[in-house]
C-alpha cells in the first residue's frame, strides 16, 4: 500500500490567524503503569504531539513555540505524553494555566482519565475544544462514567472496539459509544465503531494506533491516514464540528478500505457504515501486532480485568 496515498487525505483549509499561544495539548496513555503499554503506542503518542507542534499553522500562531504539553515534573511526565494515573495533577496545572484552546487525547484508561479531567475542568469553566477518546476503559479513581461527555467538551471523537469472533482469542476490556451527560444526545460527539478482526487486546491497541497512522515504513510514510493528527489540526484551525467529522470520515473510509472492515459512524442526525471499497461484507486482515507488544498485552489483560472488578465494587458502594 503506497504510503504517499495515505497522506493525501484532505485536511481542513487554513483559516485566518488564530491566537494559539495559550494552547495546551495533553495525551493520556492507559494501563496500570506506563511501561505495560506497547512501545509503539507510546512512541506514537509522543510523535503525535511533535507533529501537531511542527505544523506550520500551529507554529505561526504560537510564535514558533507550539502548544504547551510539558505540565508535570520529569518524574510524573518523563515523555511528551502523560500516564493516566496523573490526571488529577494535570487538573491542578490546567486550573492555573486557563488554557485556550485545549486539546485532550486519551487511550484505554487514558480515555477515562480524560473525561475525569474534563468533569473537573467544567466546574472551573474551562473549555475542552477537542477531545479524542480511544477505546476508553474505566480506572479505579474515576469520578464518573467515561462515556458520559460533559458540556464543556465541545467536540468529541470517540473510537471504540466492536468485538468480533477473533476477539475471544485474547479478550480484553474495551470501550463503547459515548453520549452527552446532560441529555443523552450525541451533539458534538462522533462515535466510531471499529470491528477489527483481531484478538481483543490487539484490537484495543489498534483503536488508537491505527487511527494515528499505524505502522511506519522506513521512508517515514504511515500505513493509514493520520486521522488523529488531521482532526486535531482542523480543530486548531477553527473548523466546525461537522467539518471535523467530515474529515474523520474521509480518513476512516481509507482505513476501512485497507483493513477490510465496515466502520460505523454515528452522531446527531447522521448514522452510516463505511463499507470497504469493492466489498459488500466484512473481511479482515491478519493481526499486525509485534510479538513483544502481544506479550505485553497478555500480561496487562488480567491486571485490567482486576481493576475493572475493583472499580465496579467501588461504584456499588457509593
């Protein structure tokens, strides 16, 4: 698959100058501890931040500095991304910074951490301009349902894994569709259902990894469209939610074609399934996970299951 074609997906046109000097981007990883995440996922999270800040529009509107992403100590944040366990520390920092715009991205437990953070920011009248919650999974210290989106999150792109027959080869906690906490609507929310024909833990990984481009070739080209980067840049340029969702749909159609799966999209007044080009039914490709990452995911699976049991017991006691 020619990598150059993957980079031709349309991005939102550049708008007039927009002050991004007070902008912040936070990317939350999941897992009980950061080292248990697949290395390629963590590397892609860090690269996503670098790619956002190297975009000419972002650089020009931040005086060349890019969005702020270093918020915590080196111990708490040794890399560009932040482990989900430190979301409360991130809240304290953002409370004083009053960021605008604010971009939040989270995968797995990191998606739940994102919503936990957003609920506290709502009480401080701090807006989340754009949030990507990739296959959100509960954590022990949640302050609410990770799939109930507070009103201060203006736009939420919510990819989640849909189990297939292959899921049960290596079952794993996975996400689900989101809705507004206030009224159950999908206003400003695009739910993206991904029926990857892979073991559950691997599909969970790809709920973030493939939407950030997937594997990278030696010449730097990604296997799939960089949907996360494309939509983040569109939001920073001032695109409307409909424009962001249309851009996501264009990228996801290419992903559906390449991975040979039907991808479901649902938002207010709109629901469709992106069928792979030339196909009327679901077909899948072999897993693309590296042996090291699969070993890590096998170790993580029982840990996350135990965390989920503890969380359910904690919520029953409230």
